C-alpha cells in the first residue's frame, strides 16, 4: 500500500553532494517524491510502500557520500496529499533554529584534475574547478541553507553551460553550489608594482618564473593568502622570516606528490592516509633529508602538505620543483590574511608579486596540522578541512557559548547535543587575533542562528575570553559559568569519546589557574563531567618574573635547580651562557617572593631542562624550548634516571642524576631522551597508584604537552601494557583549542 513518509536527516549533509545522491538513489529505485535543504539539514518526502521506504532508508545510511556525516535520522508517516510525479530537488526552506552541519573545504578531486588536463574539456586549465565532491565550502558560506545565494559565489552568475550541468542529474555538478568555469568566474589577477595581469596562463608563467628565480610569490588560496618560494633559496627563506617576524619556527613544505614526500621523510601508512585525504592538512613527519637551509634548521621533523588547489599542481608542473616552502601570509601570532586590501598593505614594502582572485573569503581558515601519535591521528591545529564539524557531546547544550582560553584559542557554540567549535583563532593576547576571534564569533552566531543563553569561560579572570564572557553575558542577560582549566581539558577528551563516568586524567600543559590560586599544569586528577579532584601533581616551583619565565626558559632552570639542588649546583657553562647577574636576579625574585608565582606546569619543567642542556634559553615562539628538547632526543636511548617510588612525581632524584650526566660529558641527545623516559615512568607510576586507590582503569591524556610524540608514545604504551585503557585526543587538539568543548560539556552537566 502506497504511503507518504517524511525523512529528516541531520549532520554534515549540505555541500557534500547529498541531495544529488538522494535524487539518483530514489530515481534508481523508482521512488517518487522530493528532497530539499533546510537550515536543520535535509528533508526527503517520499511516496512508497513501507517495505520500499525501509529499503530506501537503509541505502541512504550505507551509501551516503563519503564527505557526509549523518548524526540524526528520523522517519515518520504523514498524510498522503496528492501524488508526486517522479522525484525532484526542491528549493531550500527555512525551518526553525536548528542548523545542519556545514562541510569543511575539500581539496580538488582527481576527476576535476583530469578535466583541467584535458584539452577538449571546457574547463581545461581553469584553476577554480570544483564539483559536489570537492572545492570551497566553509570558507565561502555566509548563512544556511547551503545554497549558492548564501555564499560568496552569489557574486558570479552561472553561464548557460554551468547552469545546464547544475540541473543535470547525470552530471557531477548536479546541484554543486560553487559550480563555475572560465566564462562565469571567479578569476585570478596578478599585481606587482604597476604591472597587472589577468590572463591565467601568463599569470602562471609569471608565478613560476618568480619562484624559479629564487623569489617569493603571494597567492590567495581557499582560506587566506599563502607565501611560496623554493626551499633551496636561502635568501627567499630568510626574507620570509623577516616579513613574518618568525626567527626560528619551522616552515611547512608542500611536496609535489607522495613519492616526493618519501624522498624527504618517513611516511607510515597512517600518516599517508591523512596526507592524501580530501582534508589536506599539514602532517608532521620524521625527516630523512633536508629540503633547504633555513626551512627547519635544528629540527628532525618536517610539516609536509600536498597540493590541494589546481594552481598548486600547475606550479609544480611548470617549475619542475619537488617542493615549495608554503606558509600563511601574516605576522607571527596574527591570523592569516584573507582580503585583497590586507595583503597589499602587508606586502607594500616588499618586491613581491601578489596573485589575488575575486571570490571573497568569508571565513578565513589556515591550514590544519596533524600528527600520528602511538598509531592515533591527532589534530594539533584544527582549521581548513576540519572546521566547522561539530562534536556530539551526548547531552543537551543548546544555547551554551563556551569561549575557551587565551592561547591557541577557539570558541564553541551549542546546538542541540552538538558543540560546534570554531577553527583555530590564534593567541588572543595579539590584537589582530582578538579581532579575528570577535569576527568569527559574530559569523558563527549568524551562520548557526545562535543566541547565547549561557556563557562559559576559564577560571582565569585576566584572559581576553574571560573579559569577553562578562560583556556577552551582560548584553544577552545570560548566565555565566567558569570552568577550571584542566577540568575543561579532561572534559574535552571525554566529550570526544562520549565518556560520562569518572576517569583518571593526566593534564600536562604550561599554566592554568587552579582552584587554590596557584598555576597548575602537571596534574593527576580524578574527573567526571560534573566535578574533579586533584590527586597529585608535579612539584610547584616559582616562576621568576611571572609570565616572563615562560618566554625565558633559563629562568625556570634557575628555579628548579634552586628548589631541588641548591645554589652551588648550577652547571658552569649554564651560568656563563645566561650570565651570573641574571641568575642572581632570578634567585632574588624566588627567595623574596616578588613577582614569582608558583607553578606545577609540566611545560615549565621542559623549559628548564632544555635551557640547562643549552638547547634553548629564550623562546622565540610558544613551546620552542620543549619542542627543541624533543627534537634533540636520541630515539635509541632507553635508559632512565631513578625515581622515588614513594613519591613518584618528586624531582629530587631526577635533577642530580641529570646534572651528573652533564658533568660526565654524556651526549645532550642521550640526556634529553633519559629525561623523557624518566618523566613518562614517573607519570605512569603515579597513575597506577591512583588507579589502585580509586579503582579506576580509564585514563585521559590532555594538555598541550601531549603534542610531544615521545612522551605521549611512551605513556600510552606503558599504561596500556599495565592494563589501563587510555584515551588520547584525536578529533580535537590536546592543546587549549579544545578547552571550549570541555567547558561546554561541564556546563551542560552542572546546570
């Protein structure tokens, strides 16, 4: 018996070819009806027998497009109101305040690449080719539903050929909203001094000539501008460092293809899968061969990325290069530049060609960064290709706005059971990053039809986000909650894995305000989404100079040695390098208690060891000393220093042993490795004690220190071998970018 059914589907089902998929499936099965977008997702109205509808629903769930993600699926019968003739795609409709998931931007697909290589195709050499499987999505959308008129592609009227493909059910561009060609645009323009070029072939020739001659080109991409040059051109690389104010931080490198990556780095199966995915992130790999002087000097790892826009492929083809330095156009710590006026002002003092295009970037997104740790993919910077995918936190969070922290900032808005985190927004202590934060908060509120009913922030009252929370709460007459930093870190991992029970947590980062007023960061906690308790922690030592100590690791070296070993224990070479006067000044602050707050932060411990070993005395970017300490470690060294089994987190055995190795002339790499091995063993021992005491066998790892692959790998392996279940961040970063999702889970559970 023929009946009428309404199928409501939520999740990432717009901008991924979902309606064309439904159309083809329905017509192939002889089902009549219609499908349309709404701001909640996709609605399908079908007329079929109960059995046929069930078969249709099953195929939707199992055969849906790879880029889609279904989070809700409901079917209900409705009155039969006239008979449909065939199946068609209807116009989008408004439907309340719920919102569909929005697809991230996706790399150009192989089929589109084949088209632009075919001289007989009307998109031959057209660099903005896209289809329902690839192209810009989040970067161009202004509002849901995801229709062309709601994106920055509204500025480009479809030509007859594109409109025909858009309406053709047999075409790959059937209802592909950004569909375009050379006739209807967008297009590139090259500007250099008084020169202006609009022909793509001549622009490409100019780009390649500039790069091949050892100079820099600025290129407008999907989510912002990038700067490109040959890694073997030291002058260009040094010019990049000067322009960006980036003294030592490594640059990412774009490689021609996977085979070229293998010529420069170790590429495991898991890393390759991430590298070639449509998300196209930067993937951190173990380097085997240098790409060029100044690119990542002193590092054993390299950030590798593959081409993801047609113009990238064209540049590699024309230049014959196997790799390019590929970095965002911005001052270090500031957001990536996205507007044509911004880039012209930024590069005005430089002799650099700028290649812009006329498609507006509405939502700026930098490249995402991924690492594979202990066989697990983990996001370190969540942006292009990943944002704005939501996280189902398993509990109602509608109307909650979580603002995150200060460093590596990201906020999250709550819709239904989903926390929708923003892309990486930078460090809000930077004025431009704070402005970017406000810009994206406004965009998300519009895009997701969101009005704050409750605002959540960090304990720390001095953060930009904490001050903003008070302003927003007052404006919307909303309640305000504050969540302890490391509780939020733990809760973020619990949200990701759907954990609603009590776990143990190892929370390691630089600093986070604790509930006793001191700075925490080396914590073992027992946590549920509602509450937490501090079980043990690394020793709290003074930070001489306060925040200055996090910028100057030598200050932390003074503090730890003074605290654990006493004045006479400083290595001679350390005192000579940083200066006896500076050592005495730091000691004075520690002993007098003037501007020397206490901190148990694991990040500060890494800083101290890095400085003692002469690896890094001053951080030129966040976490540099700790990163360089990891880079310097001898991966073959397996020995460790002794620990106190009765007080496993005590440092009174570690530092004398480490200083003894230095005095005996043991290689720096060996000492660095022994430090990692020892810290991992200390933490594992402390957690096993806590596990027996609390009768809990599940452990969450969280906090920015777990970006360290050596420490994370040792801990995961050691705890799993001891019978513990370990949860390591994957879809969310382990650093402060995840705080907002954790804050949201806590707020949703505490009322």
